[in-house]
C-alpha cells in the first residue's frame, strides 16, 4: 500500500470516527486515552492534545473506561453522571488474539431525557407501522395514529404529547365533551416509559359517591355489607407502575378530592376497612370539560388538587375551531360507518360539506360521527346528500348556539333516523337489523319517541 493510500485511509478513519459518534473515547489497557474526538472534548471543555496521553479518570468524570479495559467485561447502555446530567454510555473492551489491549466508549444519548424522547418517538413510529397490534393486557386502545387531523392546533398537541409522554408529570386534559380527551390520554400512556404497564380508566361522574372510595382504593373482606370474599383491589392498586386516567375529575365529590390529594402526595393508599397502607406508583392523567377555575372560586373544587394535577395543562380545541380537519374527519367516519353497515357510499355532496363547515358542532367529533353514521343508513345512493342529514341541520339552524342541548340534538337525530327507517322498511325486525341494533333496543327506542 502506498504512503498516499495509507494517509487517505487514516484520514478517512479519522473523519468516520469524528462523525459516526457524537462522543467517543479510546483507552489502552492502562486506562490512558489514546484517542478522543473533538465533540467530546468540546463538551468536557478540555484541549484534545492535553487529553490524549492522560489517564481517563483525569479527563472524564465518573468514568469506568479503565475498569472495562482491565476486566474485559463490556458495559452497555449504562448510566453515567457527567457535568450535572446522566448520560447513557457504552463501554466495549478491545481484544486482540484473546487479550484485552484497551477499550472504547461512546455516548449514545447525552442525557436520560434525550433517551426518553427518542424512545417516545420510536414508540410512535411503531404504532404507525403496527397499528393493528394492541396490547390487550394494558388496556390501551388508541395511539397518536388514531387521532385524525393535521390542522396546526392538532399537530401542535400531538407534538406536545410526544414531548411530555416520557415524563411522570401529571397532566390535565381540558376540552369540551366529544373532543377526544380519552384518545390523547391513551396515546400519552402508549408513548410513555409505562407503556408496558396497565392503563386504568375511572369515570368519576359515572360512579355513585358512596362507591367511589372503594372503587379507587379497594376494600377488605367484610368492610361493608355485600363486600366480596377476599376483598377487592382498587383502581390505584390495579394501575400500580402504570397510568390512572381520571376522566370527568371535575365531577368528583369534595370529600373524595381530599382523599385523592393525600394519595397523590403520599404515594400510598388505604383500602376501605383496612388498617394498613399500600405504596402505589401511579402516573395521573385527568380530564374534564368543567370550568375548574370557577368551581374553585365557588369552593366546589379544591385548589390544592387542581395545582397538583394541572402540572401540564393540555387544551383540546373544539371542532368548530378545527375547520381544516372537518373534511378529513368526515371521510374517516364515513369509511368507518360503511364498513360496519356494508353500504357502498363513497363521498358527500358539496352542499353537505358546506353545512358541515358552517355548523358549530356542539357535540364535537362525537356528534359528527353520529350524524354521519345515521346518514349512512338513510342513504341509498353512492353519496350522502342533504336529504340524509338530521332535520335540525337541514332547516337552517346550523349554528345551534343557545338553541338546543347536545342531548336534544342527538335525540332528534335518532328519532329522525328511526322514522325514516320505518318508512323505508315497515318491518321493525328488518329495520332494526338494517340499523345494526337488536329488536329489543329497537322497541325501546320506538316506545321512547312514541313511534310504536
């Protein structure tokens, strides 16, 4: 090999070592630095010429390079504390003819937060590639890939979810009913370091006040009349090492708010009827559509609990502020509805899309999905037309502000669907089948709206 080729080879290796590794160091069998790249020197704030030839312990804080060079045992993905941060480092012995002649070390992540961010990013990419795979043992049903929408506000929220997911910080998700708060809660858990552990949901508004304590903290055998033999674990115990999603936390009674606060502060729970405490390691994600600030002023929500759970506020915009996403969402819900109904509907009339973009959507995504699902069953052609929409959307009352509640709107839609279904198919059993509901449900609804 010519001297020129040797020089080219050495220079090439130098370029590779400088660029392939963020930080790299090589020591001999005595722990003396024989190579260290410029990036590492800049971080350590040492001159390269002075570092080379020095013992590694005099240059790198808390290093173990000399130990690996002596023992010959590799250390992979090990934590090392340098200059106020934990790094994640690899230390690999160099062997020639079975003899250790030195070791090289590289830092793959400069601190643990960088590692967690990368882990979160990888998990999100995996969820896109393998969205059909769900871990039924953790209780997670959704990922960021299931959150439809590319408007600036939604993209910002998705980015924020990836940023905060790796931490254990408590999160309060705010938003109107039907905006997708639960989807974000699932996604944050799925992207977190707790993703392999349980995701447990509690709807604080759906559980009677007298049962909420035992539901959250569990109970011992004989704690009260009707208690199960052997007792029962509470949601906190079930969520140990995982995430507890407290949905509708604004509806939690004051006395339970105090008990919840104590658990969050102490990290331990006491089951109903028990005299011993249990340590729990749980991340809290809470959600509400209630005005908590006003409730605090009215002494209906504890301010200390509010500040405990609202470490990172997370506000989901209503659908009326996401106009750019409406057509995308409508197409998604249409595809979902046609799959379940077996209908061959491909699109919406332009007039329908115009109404969708003008309407205020007080029920947000949930209302949009219900409207499209109902319209699917009322459409005979290949596109959803104006005639298939609920009455309230066809009569010009498309803004709906202050006119009717969401419950009234949904009930009116349901009644309209039932009426038109019976007109098209008088046989109630067949009409029920076409709507995808049971015969008993059909009769209950017909009786509710006086259509029998």
